[in-house]
C-alpha cells in the first residue's frame, strides 16, 4: 500500500475513535448489567459455534 494511503487510513481510524469514544462511554455507563444466567445462556451457543468451527478445521 502506498505510504499516503496508510497515513490517511490511520488518520480516519483515529478520527473515528475520537468521535465515537464519548458516546461509547455513556453507553457502557448506562447499559443494564447482565446476570450470571444471561451470560451463561449467551456463552453456550458461542462455545458450540467455536467447537463446530474447530471440528471443521480439523476435518480438512
């Protein structure tokens, strides 16, 4: 990639982070906290998907 393209990309990413950071901070502060049961119910499907992907990788 051209040097100027890398510099431009870095500037755009930095600007995006600066613009989004205050809103993200408010969202984290005001969002409801999940219970242990809610976290468990979200973690089980994620682990199943990760296990399936690992199975597919090992099958190759």
